[in-house]
């Protein structure tokens, strides 16, 4: 059994050395994602402490399962008091398999099929309606929900400085209801007999400016006041969503959780939400919980020098889609050469038959040789979970470095048998 020991105070960038990675790779061949349990727990405690210190004693985060849908990681966060934010049957089932149900699950989906609602109802999850036209069919099939929660989209709210184009322009987002629709939705739910209400929105992705998040909170609070005045309902909770960004680049500043907590508290008090039922504050942070606690380890298998210098690794876009899909930056360390000055300008590539299968373009790195291990940082969210099998690429293993330093495999690497298991073809016999 392999244990990794390191001084967290002295080594903030990586929790392992080249020698330790080589030892790991002898048991779990590269590429693989590895996650740090201690970092995940510390990040959860940071958010909870910040919100509780400003008086939100009932604060709760619902981990966005889509960020890292592995039950081992989900269990760690559940142990820290978090619920699970689910958006599909598979994510609901994962929450069920770690023993969660009822108010521990927040089901927030879009373009939702009735079968997905049915699974959420079976688990007695809190259901967040994304679309007004879903409410009447839901009521007819399943009856009155325990909680009436709706997702708001203000439409005309602009985030010019938002860091990613994925979200940031609500009028272009497929999520949520207009102001008129959401008031009508709450009226329908109230008339159906609902007495417990929540409110939700999700407008940003990976945004590190706490002011944008505080602005969303204030607008949600203002909407809650308006709904209360129109319909006389109070709120059990207001979910400020996730979207908190993390520093992917070494020069990036981390998100100021304390500043956000204080701004939310100020808006809560100024709008006197105590008159609306003293709603608890919820969030659904996923990336903020796990992104910086994960790394993709990959081995250099080829060097190619043509019009450019290409560093070919055994991972590909199938293991980490963000750089190829979004042009996202992920920092790269050449293990064993951390103290060497960058001398080479290279593209770091996988082997997919797609030219955007690149982890880095024109990146300055120390001299690299075949056999070197590269560590791609900040892959603990939307890394393995966004994997795919184009070109028949097999998704990699996931490892967990536990608090005592022990490393265990929490997902094995795929095999060709896994890839071919769904094919209905006589010659696709299982091969050992």
C-alpha cells in the first residue's frame, strides 16, 4: 500500500514528487486523475466558516455532482455536511447510493424528462423547476411537492467582466424563468397546496469577482421580496447557486469568500429578509470544492519537431476537455524540473484525430524528454467527468490521496471490454 507524505506548508503546488508519481504509475499506469482529500475538506470548511461567521447558521452547500461524480468524493463532502446538487438520473442515483435522500438532494435540471422527475420524487429530493410549463404536468402526475422552488433568469442582467463565455449573459442562457413566469409559477404552486418555498438562480460560471456574486444575491433577495408582496408567501431558503471561480493560472487571485459572505449578509439585512421567513442561504458550489484538489498525471511518450515543437503525452482531450473545448488555461508542471527555467516553447498534445486536442499551445516549459511526467493542475472539477470515448480512447483511472497519505484507486481505468459492452454484434465477445 502506497502512502505519500509531504509538507503541505512548504509544497503548496503539488502534493507529490516525481519519485512518488513513478511509484504510483507502477501500480496505476498513467494517465490518471488524483485528488487530495485534505484539500477538499479544507475547502468545504472554508466556505462554511465564512458564511456562518456572518450569522448564516443554517447555511448549506449542495455539491454540484457534475463537477466530480465519484461517490468517494461525494461521501467526503457529505461527511462535511454538504448535500448534493443533481441534474440527471445518474447523479440522483449516485446520491442515493451514498445514502442520501430528502432534503440532502437538490434536483436542478433543465429540459427535464418526466422520468427524471419521477426518480427525484422517489428520493423525496427538493425539486427546482426550471420551466413554468413543467409545473402543471408535474402536479398532475406526482401531486403537490413538499417544496416549491423555481429557477430565475433575469434576462437583462449583464456581466461584462465575467471570466468565461459559458455563462455571463443571462438572456442567452437556456436556464430559468422570466420574472413574470416565476411569479406565475409560485402562484400555481401555492394554489396546489405548497406551503414551503425556495428560490434559485444560476448566472455565472468560474467567476472570481465576488462582487458579481453579491450582485446576484441582492437581485434574488429583491425578487423574493417582490414575490412575497405579490403572493404573501415566505421562503425557507434562497439558493445563490455556484459559479465561484478558482485560480487556474498561478498569477490569478483566489476568490474572496469572506468578502462575499459579508456582502450577502449586508443585502439580507438591508432588505429585511427576516420578514420573509428568515430564509436559509444555500449554494451549489462544485468547482470551488474540488477543482484545485485534483491533478491529471500524464507521461511524455513522443517528441515531434516540425513547424513547432509538440510534446506528445499519453493523455488526450478525452481525459480533460476544457483546454480544447473552451481554450481554458491549465498550469503544467514537469515533474523533477520544477526549479528549472522554461527554455522551450511547445504545444502539449494528445493523440486524438482532432487538432484542438491540446493541453497547452505555445507554452514555455523546461526541457522535456520522453519518459518525463507532466502534471496538469486544477483538474478536480469538470475533468474526468467531461471525458468521452472519441477514437475509442479509454477514460482513465481516478485516485484519491487520503488524509493519512494512503493512495487508493476510486475508479479503475476503462478497458476495451467496457467500451464494446453495449455493441450488439456477434463477434464482440468479451476478451480477457
